[in-house]
């Protein structure tokens, strides 16, 4: 059972994140999914937050880069 404050899997967004890449155990077991979420050189916490903001805006069907 998932709780509201549990971090969900960044890939399927259905199960709680259990692995180091914020993936659930099922998604982490698939090698091609793990490769997709590997942190590359230069991947900073700021970049991670930027990507998560873009993903949240996409889920709400908002423009990713609004014109100011």
C-alpha cells in the first residue's frame, strides 16, 4: 500500500520507489529502464529538479517553457 508522502517510481509512477535511481523494484529489474535513468556526468541536483518540474508541467498539459 502506498501513502501520500511516499516517493513514487519515476518511470511507472504506480509503485513506491525502492531502488537507488528512484525506480520501483519491477522497473529497476528491466535493464533498458535502468539505463534510461542513469545519472550522467554533470547531472546536478538542480538539473534533476529542472527535469522534475518539466515532467510535472507535462502531466498537467501546461506549456513546458511558458513565455513571460
